[in-house]
C-alpha cells in the first residue's frame, strides 16, 4: 500500500509541482497550438513537393510531438528538484527508487498521449484527413505506446540531468533527432541505411508505422508486433534510465556534486 501510494500519489503531486507556478494558459500555446503548426508546416511542404498524403504528415508529426512533454517534463522531475535544492532531500529519503521515479513518469505518459491525441484530432480536422472509426482503437494504442516509449527515453534524459548543467538543450537536440530519424516526414525506406537502422531502436518509430497502417485499413492484430516492439523499446530505455539514475546518484554523493548547478 505504501509503495502504491508513493507511485500514484507521489507521482501526481510531483508532476503537478512542475507546472504549479505557471499560468495554465502557457500549456495551450506550448503543447496544444505548437504541434498543429508543425503538422501544417510539413503537410504543406509535402503538398508542394507532391510527396505523401496529408495523413502521412498528420500521423507522423502528431505522434512525434509527444516527445516534447515526455522529454521536457521527465527531465524536470530531476533538474527541477536540483534547481530548487530539494533533490538531496528526495534522494536521502528511504523510499524505494523504482516507484519513486516511475511514479513520476506515469503522469508524463498520460500528458504525452493527450498532447499527441489532440494534435492528431486537430490536424485531421484542419486538413480533412479521414480516420475510419474502426481504426480508432489501434490509434489509441499507438499513441499510448509512443508516449510510453518516449517517456522511457525521457528518463534517460532526466538521469543525465544529475551530471550536466542545462538539460533543456539536450532535450531539444533529442526532439530534433527523433524528428529526423523516426520516419516522421521521410519514409524509412528513403532514408540512408544507417539512419533507418538507428530508427529501429528509437522510440516512436514503430508506433508511427502502426498508426499509419491502421488508418490505411490494417487490423489491430496486423500491427500488434509493431506495438509490442514499441513497448519493449520503452521498457529498455526506462531500465537504462533507472540504472543511470542510480549510477549518477552514487557518483554525485561520492564527489559532493548532487546540488551543484
């Protein structure tokens, strides 16, 4: 019961604290309006170049934009505590690390899925993309899988926040990296071989492929393997993030650099 309370209640309170000092209206332009403009930009570039359908760009960019809340919010769970000089108190507590940090990841997954789902719905309406009703369950699962796997990468990003001064720069680099490599606006079979190879071990790639296939008429069973791979990738990144957190925590204790900015 204590572990469950730490996981759910502690995670919710921590996530709320990330945005407690901000006006709620900041959420709208940064996480609701911005992905729409990204979708419109690449969709109209695609139209001008006669490359792919609007559906291709709506799905790719909507799912990829989940990386913004997943990378930035997850990293703030570490750097926010560090800049507030409360990280040492968190890490000095006897609370087990697994529910402590994974509980903070759960609201990130939910928010990332909501942002991605909103962008997908808004982009489809604005560009007249038809999404079959039968495709909705598969799309929901693809959006959730994308948010989950990207949060795993966000946990790795957050762990590095124990070592470097400014994590926002790295978060922006990772966002651009995912935008270029994951087949968001350029099909994987058109990318150079080494890039498509890297894409296969990155979050979002398989979820985007699954979402596009279900909109084209594939059943949930047809894309189950893609979704399973996406989940496994997220678990691998989450495990790596937890391992790095423990490593950097111990290193920071040893060198007295835990609260240094």
